[in-house]
C-alpha cells in the first residue's frame, strides 16, 4: 500500500464510525492539525475503495474545519467488510468516546474481541403488572413495623442537653419515640 495526497472533498466521512471527539477535545484536534500538518503525512487517513474513511474520521473532520485542502491517504481496498469494521474499532480504541447508538448494530462479540468494553444494556422492565395492583396497600404492609422519624427542633441552648438525653436512652435500648408519645399524651390530658 502506498500513500497518496488527495483533496479532502474527494474523501467521504464514515457516518458509521462509532468514535467521536467533540467540544474542547475536537477544538484541540483542529489546533493540532493546524499546528502540525506534517503529522497527517506521517499518519495518513485510511480509506476503503469507495473513499470512505476507515481510520482518521475525526482527523479528516478537523482538517476540513482547519481549512486544509489536501491530506495523505492510504487506500485499504483489499479488506473484507468485517476486516474494515475491525480496523475501525482497533484504530479508535485509545481516543474519543464511543457513539453507543451506532455500536448497537455491531456484533458485540467482535467488539469485545477487538478491545471495546461493550456496554450492556438493561432489558426493558414491564411495569404494567402494577396497574391492577393495590400498590398503596402493599407499601403500607411492607412498612409495617418500620420505625419512621420525626424531626424535633430545639433552641440552641437546649440542643446539647436534648442530644445527651436521647443518646442516653438509646444506649439503654429504650424506644425514645414511645417515651415522647407517652409524655405528650400526659400533657394533652392536663389541658
């Protein structure tokens, strides 16, 4: 395979390339190709026989953004469809992020073999079985016997004393809530 120079408008970006670089990282890539254009000769863009990018999709995008009119390419015209996909993955393992929507249609076993940590999608959950159930009653039954908390405010001057008393009674394994309820009931009777 030999490297040739070609106009960027004769190369097709690969719409199925599942690796993207965006925002600040893409801006840095644009600056990189502007500041070091000879890098593109050292690391040419790889295309198939239809001039669709197999390796260097984001570099080509950055070149177009930077106004570069010609780039070095290698035409990899002897690769099977699967080999082209494998090349795309292996060429993109180290940079950017995966476009998981595009990768869903790829063979996950191949992706794993090529070094991609394949994202496992959780199966959809059917909640329709809850439509005919008395969920409130079930939740009430589930929380039966579970202790619940009520926030009680204290003036700053009483906080320390209240904290120590509650801690003392909890250490004694007493149910402080019941103690408060009994006290409040007694006070209510006095009214």
